[in-house]
């Protein structure tokens, strides 16, 4: 019995030490990581990040310092980390698996097939639950993707990846001409091109008509995102033309083809249209309708709307309304960017004393979060000029 107790204690100490050391990221090449996973009967965990990604840094600071998450990853995965815009393999992986939102985490089988995607920030308990749900998955959830890193992408597709300054996007005519020459539009390469670029009405309609087959191959979420993007461009064009009929037509299309996402997309697209047409009264009314329906849980959505009002709206009543929203957001969630938005709105409203107090609080939070607070410091200076 004594020997068993000693052995158990040794195991606990070993696991704790492993967790304390952090995640063991494999430093070899991608194909070597796949080979290592297959040999060790593990999955591959790919951490997709960019240098500018705020929530990637939050994940590193909060979720990836949790000992339970660290231990689980080290025991069950060959872990790989790639900067997706500057690292050559990161660019290739993003190109291959359509990763353009960060942070994203991709799970692969030991044979190199994509079995799951986890997108966005998650606190440690939720992230660990997501990882456990993928344990022992060997069959790809996305059978349309091969294991080959470059299945034959056209040059114009490859040129659209990398850092912002180096990206080159083709004219729509180039994309359409290339698609017209293809025999199988459901192929991995064709779908990649259609996913990446803005298309004409012919191919937009083709995607909508073939969404079931495409979803089977590449995942429902990705196909739905593309369809949403199709209607997004229609709403953008409608806003520029101040075409209410085209705007309403896009909303009908979303309701018919994306019924599960319609409630949120309705609010988002309505905001876009009324912002573009300069109808701030309706912009505020739609945002208030969202809050009345969903409450303040989606603080990011409310913050984005409020910041848009700060930047672009001069209607005093709307600015006052946005201040009310952000006051409630900040009362329930202490985050630098929310306090910064609230301070900016208070400044625009003319409530300089409260704006000063809020800006100071935002700066304190920003320092704790290691955020870039230069803009808030400038805002504070402007506020104090008004208080003199």
C-alpha cells in the first residue's frame, strides 16, 4: 500500500510539473507534427493566431495558463502554434482550411484530416469541454478537405493571403472566368476560390442552390458564413444606392436560407443599412430593439454599435441613448474597450466630469490588460481641456 501511495503521489507531482511548464508546442514542420501524432496515437492541436489579435493574447494569458487545459493538451495532442499571416506554414494552413478569424483552434486526426474547429475566445472550463468533445475523433467532419496542403490552388488565390500589405485580390472577372473553366464546382479548390472572393449573381445563386451538398463537404457553418457574406454585399450595395427594396430583399433571402441565424443577422444588417444611409434614428431603434429582445449579454455587439455612433453620429438624442447602453454594459462587465467607448460617448455628449472619471478607469483597466491605451490618453487630454 505504501508503495502505491508513493507512486500515486509521484504521478500527481509529474502531472503538476508538466502543467506548470506550460503547453508543449512542437517546433518541427507540419508534416512532422502529423507523423508524430500518428506514431503516438494522438490528435494534432493547431493554435492559429496573429500578432495583432487581442483575444489570442487573452487566451494565452487566461485559458492557456490553466493547469487543467495545459495538462489535457499535453497528454492528448501534438500541439502546434502558427502565426497565420507571417509564418509560411501558417499562411499555407490558413489558405487550406479557410482560417481567417482569430483566435481559431483546429483539431486534426493522426492521419492529417481536419476533424473539428473551435473559433473564438473561451474561458478554461468551456475550452476544456470543447477539447474533450473532440477526443478520439478520427473521421473528418469536413470530408471535402484533403490532407494535401496545396491541392492545386490558382496563383490569384495564393496571392490573397499573408500580411495585409502583401495581399493582392483579383478582379471579380478573373475569378468568374476561372470558375467558368472548371468541371467540378464542388471540388476543394473551387470551393476555396468561391469561399474567398466576391462573386457574380450566377455563382452566388449556385452556392445558395447547392448549400446542402457544400455543407456536407465543408461544414454547415462555413457555407452559411459564405451565404451570409453574399447577402452582406447585397445590403452594402443597397445602402450605397439607398435602395430600400434591395435591402428588404436581402433580409428575405437571409430568412429563407439562414433561418437559424436570421434574428442576429437582421439586427446586424439593419444597422449596416441605416448607418450607410445616415438614418441614425432607425439605427438606434434597431439596436434598442436588439437590447429589448436579447438583453446586455452580447456586450461586444452593443459596444460596436455605440462606438459607431461615437465615430459617425451627431444626433444628440442618439448619443445620449448610446451612453445609457454603455453605462449598463460597464456596470456588468469591466473591460478596457467598453470603458473607453463609454468615456468617448460621454465626451461627445458633453458630460466632461463623468467622461474624465470613466477615461481614468479605462486607462487603469487597459494597463492591467496590457492594451494600447494611447488613444484613451489622448481622449483624456481632450476632456481635461474642456474642463479648464
